[in-house]
C-alpha cells in the first residue's frame, strides 16, 4: 500500500512540476549523486571503513555517478521523468546492495539502520522502496 501511495505521490509531483525544475547541470547531478551515496554510509550514524573498503566504496561511487548521469537527459513530460525516477531508484538499490556486500556484519547492521532512517526523505534514491536483503 505504501508503495502505491509513494508512486501516486511521485506521479502527482512530476506531473505538476515544470521541466525547468528538473534541469540540473552535470556537476550538480554529480554532486547530488555523490552526496546520496555518502549519506548511506554516514546518516544518521557513520560507518568507519578500512582502506580496502574505502577504495571499493570510492570505485562504486564513481560507477554509480556515471550510471546515474546517463539516466538524466531531456525529460520534459511527467511520464518520462517518472521513468527516470524509477530507474534511479533501481540503480540506487543495486549500488546499496553492492556497498552492503562489502561491509562486515556489524557494519551491515549500521548500514541497514541508516537506510531505514532515510526512508521517506525527499531524496529520489532513498528507500520508499525497501532494499531487498
């Protein structure tokens, strides 16, 4: 039910939001994507990573930013924007799982709590759609 309400709210928002509001420069998109990625590991509780974990996370962040940037483009109508939102959510879920898989069990517990704490926030990649574990 929550998922349906989430979709309905996004559709209503996208249908009534002017296309200009979705226009972001590439650097703004990159910065936003990186911030979302970092928030999974730091909010509300920071996870301390070993150097090999940090290297893996940095590689995943770079790949995520590149893939997410490829999803954005001249989306002018509500339906096309909704498809972008759905694809970004799927991409985020894919990378959340990849990051989580590289963590130790005690870090995974904190990561899971971080994601749970971020549900319902305004970021398009935060989980209204729960990460399948």
